[in-house]
C-alpha cells in the first residue's frame, strides 16, 4: 500500500531563517507530487506541483521554492522566512497522469515569529 | 470572483438532522468535482467525487449543476462524527482548486 510521510509536524522558526520541509512517498512510482499551504482562515493554496524528477511548476510567485531530487521525494524550501509564510503546509501525491484523488501527508504547522 | 466559493458556516445541527452545503465555481472549463473532508488540524481526505447525474454514498449525496456552475452535498441523519470542514474541490487540467470549506458542527 502507498504511504506518504511528511515532517516535522510542527515548526517554529524566526523571521529570516531558512526552511526545509521534506515529503516522501512509498509504495508507488512516478507519482504527481504537490505542496499546498493553508493559512489561517483561508483555503488550501497550491504552491508547487511536480510530474517528475526535476520538473517543478510554481503556481504562486513567493518566497518559497521546491525541488524533487528523487522520484518519491519532494522538498519545500525557503532561504529567508517571512511572517506571512506561517501556515499549515501539506504535501500530497496522486497517481501519474491524474489529479483525480489526492492523498495528503499529515501536514506541518509552521509558525514564523 | 473567486474560483471556488463556499459558505464558511459554521452550520450547527442536531444529531439526525439533514444538512446541505452548496459551492459555486467560476471556470466553466472545470472538468471534475469532489468533496473532501478535513478534521481540525488534520489533512483533507477525499469524501466523494461528484458526477453530473448525481451520486450517493450512504448518507451522503452529491449533485452537480454544470449550467449554473454549482455543486451540492447533502448529509442525511447527521452523526456527531460528521463534524468537520467540508471542502469543495474543482479540477482543471492537472491541478485541484480547493474552496475554503464549510464547517459543520453536529451536536447531541
């Protein structure tokens, strides 16, 4: 069966510090991978998605970047965090060629202070 | 106009009640539609897909009206465990767009 791992569960970072959130998927090959953010009182916002190694599509220009160094690994990064980067970050995967059903990781609650 | 709009609620209903949520979407080229459920501070999980002909899954019924560009979710015989936020989701090409969600609180 397929599983998705996302860590850490919570993170408190000072403004201006770097960020690295990692997500890995097991039990499937060549998944589509996604990073979403859910800010307080707002809906899920798609940040990045990837259909293959090294292929990253950015939906919203911002202070963040994503990388996919391996087939089942997706990393969200920032060089310098802003207060507005606070939120609930969710990694997700779907079967290749479809976004019909997303399977989400358990999320990372990021607080930038 | 936002791509997917929902009434944020909360909808407060007693156990056993029937409750309905609506959602509107702005892009007529949207291809597929879904309802996801999200418990507080947890990840969203797919509840059901929404088909043009309408579909039912136990106590849950979903409807799609393409002409009016709205989607509905009906929950019958509400349970305490139905308390959650229900997210309306629209697919276009390879990405999903989520509404902000409608919160449902079912009380004893």
